[in-house]
């Protein structure tokens, strides 16, 4: 992040999101300010609070995608949540503190995956050694019974020879027996090492991938679920949650599983990696990331605007706004991993505000969202650009999907314009759902090709204006039918 200027951040966002220049500039400045703050002395850092953002715009114009891509650029813990999930503290429903708990869970998962990646090679070698030992020992056990019978037979023959020698009056030739036993003992001592070497060679040639072996795994100490029961249970869920609580108590005994060598390699690599990771360091680093670079995207904020009715508590409206205040301003939340401070977490709130205005929010919350940016609706040209410009454009996705079946899919310029026009018209006629309408339109146009893809193998399917109109025109003419299908 320290190497990215605001201009570079905007260019990075342009790779995936069409338009919305103002919103991109605001979030780029907010991200760069984080780096600037961390470069200051500690006492100054604590005084600089993040400038939280309120995005205003209809659905499907890129609000969520901007926040998600921003978090990826910053490699920061990110959480998207809808404000409508919460109710005021003391009422049935989720309380807003669970936002920070979920963000902390995401951060722990992120840091844990990074640590696993660092030790994966070492863990894979350790897992390979365990598998080789299991197979070699199993082979030794299979051959131990015949060897035991051979030894018993040899001992019987030796005793018979001694008895015969005694009967003849000659001295028993014990030295010969000992001499013959010495090389045999050395061969038996060399056998385990030799077997292990043979197994390792076969493993290297991937000859044992499907062989079934029995492995022992550490017990799953799902302590996090226990804490979740304590902190997140509601009275209505008490009965079911108590059974879940009992099932999460670790038994302390190792678990035996019969799996293929391929699956055993995956399971044992994960177990060995966990042994190599210091969980305390993971939690410490995760807490630091949440407190210094966490990003929370709170959507549908306009849905918790109070009804302005003075009768009874507004538990899902102004009550939620007032509960959000301390989190947005900065407070300490207890999570299963310990206390987490929210003073420097960046909040990006969003809403369409069709039936209200940002000024309808309670004044205290408005003051915690000082930066406001309005996102424009999408035009017909924007739809065309969305189909072609982003690296993960919908057209490229379908070309890759059908390419698996050997079908070459080509979109002509007039075909792309026809797709964009159809999506734009449907947004105008029915409900404006933004760029999400393109998913419906493109899927409907390519439905026949996707269904009969094996028959189009090694062929080129050209999606031009005529191709699009042929599949959409009956729907576009019948307005009642188009409401249900498009």
C-alpha cells in the first residue's frame, strides 16, 4: 500500500469498475491517509481518526465492489454487512457488536492462511514422512507373521540338530547357529530402512496416490464455537445451541480415519502446518490489522432511518443508529480473541436513499460520516463498457466457461451494444437494478448455447445483434412476461 499513490489506486480500481470517478477518488484518499498516519509519531497517530465515507446511489452501480477492491488493494481485513440485520440491544436479533467480532474472525482467517502459506513446504515434507512411515510399518506388520513362523521353524530345526548331536555324543555346533543368525539379524535390521526407501521412491512416482491407509489426527479443538455459544446465543436458540455447545467440547482423543494417500497428504499437511504456527502471534497480528487497517462496508443504511413516530421504541431504526455510534466513533469490543479497538477502523456506509435523505439520519451519526459521495446511475454506454473493459468482464467469463467445452465464443461490437441496450431498457421499464441486469440478459441470450455446448464443440459461436434480438425480442415485446424473466 505504501507504494500506491491515490492516482495509482484509482487506476487499479478502474481495472474492475467502470465510471464512478468521484467515489474512487474519495476512497483512494482515505486509503492513502492510512499510510500517512502510520508514518507519523505514535502520539500523533492516536489523534488522527479515519474520515468515514457515505456512498449514496442506486443498487448495482458499484458501491460494494469499490469497497471490496479497496480492501484487496490494501490487503486489509474486510467485512460487508447489511444494516437491516441488526436490532437495538436488548431485543431479539443481532447486536451491532457482532460486526467487529465477524471482522476479527475474517482477520484471523486471513493471517492464518498467510502463515500456512509460509510453512506449507515444510509441513508437506513432514506429512510425507508420516505417510511413508505408516505405509512402511504396515508392510512390516503384513510380513511379520510369516517371519515369525520362519523363526519358529528355524528354532525347531536347531533344537532337533542339538538333540541329535547330543545323542551321537558330539558337542553341539552352537557357533554355526550363531554365525548363521548374525547375517539374518543384520538383514532384518536393514529391512525397515530398505522398505522405507522403496516406499519413498514409489511415493515420488505417485504410484500410491489411491492406496487406502489409516491415519491418526489431532482432536478438533473447536474452542471458537464454544465462545460463540457464550457470546452470541439468544433465548429462542438456547435449546439447539446447547446441543451444539456440547458437541464442540473436545474429547482429547486422537481420531482415526481411513483415507487415500492423496487425501492423507492434504489432511496431514494442514495438521503439521498448524503445529508450526504460533496461534498467539496469529491473534496478535490479526488484532493489529483490524485496529489499524480494518474496513467495514455497511450497506442499506437508509433502511434504518427512523419512522419519526414517537409511539414505542424504534428497535430496528434509530435504535440501531444509536448502537452504531460508539463503534463508528471508536470503542473497545470484546471478541472471542480478546478486546479489539475500533478507533481507526474505516467505515464505508452506503444506501440508495430513495425514500429518505442522509439528513434523516440522527445528527450524531451524520457527524461520524463526514465524507459523502454520490454515485451516478449507469447509462447505455456504461453497460457497453462494463461488458468489455473490466478484467473480469462478463463476456470474458462466458468465453472461459464455454471454452472448457471447446466452444469459441465471439462478441461483435453490435452484439455488445444490443446486450447493453436490452439491459438498459429493462432497467427503465421494470426496476433499476444497475449492472446486475446484465447477468440476467447475457444468461438468457446464451442459454441455448450453454445447454447444447457439447454439440458446439470445436465451433465458433458469434454473438451479434441478430443473435441477441432473436433470443430477446419475444420477451421484450411481451412486457408482462419480461417482468418475470428479465
